[in-house]
């Protein structure tokens, strides 16, 4: 029998992806699966793609209060902003918690207040294992906060060249396109198929998107300095899942494409989920769909003096559920890659 885990908030897209991945996990046994408004409803009514899984056969969503006292080793929180803190407070200190939501991502209470309405709950260990020194911190932690999907793509792309001094921390521009599942499952007119299909639209531009302070926080820590400035524009693309983050920054003098690529190779060659593509091949969201993988490419533009680093991830995989399980594996002393793959589904 493996580790017993629970999923709180399992009716959303990230929760459904957690259930899909956990069903194939060799070392995890599924405990309570909760959903606030769907309690008592068959899980496969909400997630029909999970029909036929023995672990979910005949199961209904549990009540939201069923997680405390359930004897779980670890709990995944896939809850809306402002709801994780109350659930986590009801769990014993010996229970591991991986939060997919934003409640415990930011150290700066002021940055939190600019983007969220609930009180600042503090910061947990950042759950991005590919950052320097992060694995040791995650293994030792009982509380881990998974970065947001946009933030994950941007941080993986920019942290190595920034830490190496190859780019200017005061001149970073990120434009990232995401699939519609990143906006959640709630019914909204602007996410109807008639509105989204055939259209690409920017939103929350001008520094208002809530992942902006996450990106600046992580990149500042990677660079070892305060004051990293990021201009971030998110874009909604007519696809269900995936993120393509195009990150540009002013180059340090004389930095060439080969040097940029070497910074990424030095950081990620041994990483099981990060792939630096061959020179000249650019990332596509289709190649990482359904996986926990990250595809990267970089180029230096000597004419404008700017670096371009592009990352592709699945926003529900490495951007949410896959990364959450990667962290849980480390916290539970399991192989980091257990239940996960870096290989996408095509076509």
C-alpha cells in the first residue's frame, strides 16, 4: 500500500487532472476527493474522461469537511484563491500539503493585497523543483505552494540566464498565451466557444495579472537581488490547454545565442522534465500536451541587443497538477518522476 492522498477541490480542471494522474501513480492510494458544490455527485459525471478507472468506480465527491481526520499522508489543495488557508489550518502538522492555488505563494503582503481580496496568509516553500536548491527545501517541507502556470513557464525560461548575469533584471518583457482551461471551469460569457474560437485576445495587461509578483519574486531570488522588473501580458488562445511564454530581456554586452543556450543547458541537462530543444527548433504547446514537460529554446538578437527565451508547458500539467505531484513525490520520499511523464500526446 502506498501513500494515502486526498484532493480538495477536485471538480475543477486542475482537480480532474490530479485524479487522472493519481489513478496511474504506482505509489499513491486515493483517499477523500472533495468538491464544495458537487458533493454527493458521481465523480465521472463531472469528469467523464475518468470513466472506467477502478479507483473511481462508483465514487462520488466527498463533502468538503471530510479531509481532516481521514488519515492521509498528504493533501492536494486545488481550491480558489482565499480558500486554502482555512483548509490547511485544519490539518495536522504531520500531514503534507501541496497547494495549487495562490494563497501561500507570495512573501510580500503588499504584493498580495494588490492582486487578491483575502488576507495575506504568508508564504510556504516554493514548489518549483528545478530552481537551485529547491529540491532539498521541498523534501524537508510539509507545506509547499505550487507556482502559477504562467509563472512556472516564465521562471523556468528566465532564471538561468538571469542568475548568470546574461540578461538585465530591469528590462524583462513576457507575453504568454494560454489555453482556456487556465481560466477555470466557472461559466463566463467571455469563455464561451462562440467568443473564444477564432480569436486571440490579451487581458489583464499593464502589470495587473496576479502572476506578475510571483515571477518577480522568483527571478529576484534567482538573481540574488531585489528590484527585478517584469512587464507581463497574458493572452487567451483558442485551445483548451497549453502555455507558450515568449520572454525577452536586454542582453548583457556580447552575449550570443550559444552562450544563452549554454546557460539553459547547464541548469537543466540533468532535469527529467525540462528539454532544451536543438538549436533552431522552437517550442510548441502541442508537443507538451498531457505531460509534465517543459520545452525551451533561446536566441540572442545582436541587432536589438535582446535575448528571447521561449517555454512551452501544459498549464494543467507542469503548470498545475503534474508539478503538484512532482512536489508530492519529493515530500513523500518517492521517485520524483513517479506517475509522471515528460512526453506529450500528439497529434
